[in-house]
C-alpha cells in the first residue's frame, strides 16, 4: 500500500532498513485507523468475498453433476484459495474507498464488485484453458470481458467513480491478462514466446508503475485511447482463439495460425510502446521533458 505522505520520508531516507520498517508501521497504523473508522466498508468487502465463495460452490456443484467431478473439485479449490489473499489486499486499500471529493464510502459499489468478480473468475478460466475445456472457458472469458466493460461504464454513468476503483481496475486487468496468456500457452493455443512477450509487457507495467510511485512521485491513473483500443483488439483476438477449437472445421484450421500470429505481433508492438512511453514518463516526472500528462503503457498518470 503506497501512501505518498509516508513515501516522502522513505525517499528522503533512501529506503534504508530502518526507514522501511518505519514506513511499514505507519501504513499498518493507517490501515487500522481506516478499519476502525469505516467498519461498514470492511464488512462489505468480506460480504462480497462470501458471496463469491457461495457462487463458486454452486458452479462447482453444477460442474460435478454435469461433467467431471475431479475438474469440479479443482475448480472449487482454485477459486476458493484465491479469494482470501485477494480480498485481504483490497482490505488494506480501504483508505482509497472514497469518492472523487475525498469522502469515505460505507461499502463497495457495483463497479468495484464487478472488478473483483474478474479476480474470482481467473482461476476457473485458467483451469479450463489448461485442461482444454474450451466450451467452458469461452463463456467464462465472455463474462469477464463484459464485467471489464460494465464496471467502467457504470462508474462513469452513475457517478460511482472511486479512488480505489481507479487503481484496482487496471491492476486487475494486468494480472487477468497475464494469467490468460499463460494459460493459453499451457493449453497449447499460443506459442510459448507470445506468453513470454506478454509477461514482459505486463511485468514492465507492474514493476514500472511501482517504481515510479515508490521512487519518483505520486501517480494517478487515467485510461488512454490507445490503451482502450489495443485492449479491445486483444480481447477480441483472445476470444476468437478460444472459440476456434470449439467450432473446428476448415475455417478454424485456417484462422487459428493467423490469430496466434496477430496476438504475437500485437503483444510485441505494445512492449515497444510500453518501453518508450515509460522512458518518456520517467524523464517528465524528473523534469527532463515537457509535461503533457504522465503516460506509462496503457494508462496515463498525472492530474490532467
């Protein structure tokens, strides 16, 4: 959890062990204060987690009765095991559960719940792709894609934008896509090199963003037109790649290599884009380049 007012002291002390311990203690105290002053929000987080757990059990029951008991058991365990650490991290960030004016919110809203749903869907989707159960993987991926569209649309349309959501949504997208590309490669739908390129791309986004936040200055996340367009194209190609083995036939045989190559080219191109924009962003934040909004990869950092 990054708190800028504490990071200023951490940077001043050059990240010495004593400074890191002090930073950890101050953050822990802030988190406890947020829990004490906003207990409803904490209850809301774990109520959503419990709801996802119940839905996971129902889905596993349907899977066990309809297809494969062993697959259903793995589906249930994989999904259930990811919920506690994921929601624990969300609990640590409850200080950011505020509206744009800075007022605390008493509970998770619909956009945040939809964002967290993608976390709950990740293990099941990865399992179905690895096991080559593409007829089950496709609807899960479709639901995840719809939640990705719906959370932002609802937040903007209804004014439910939160500081937590603006940070959580791109982070979940990055982790979700990284898991999907890894599972596609493990399931034999993608060459391994494409998954490695995707890992480099999303690793740069995660590590680069963390470095800028920790070592350079405060960040705010804004989507960019290029990020949205490339995300839509990538999601469409991934959906097509999952759908083709279900359809089979001559069309699927002809389109599968082309779709794999398109994903590889797209990922490779966006790695170059991430590196160039990250380098520009670093120079700008250090005052070495003209400020036109801080840009790293798919997201724009800054106040404008």
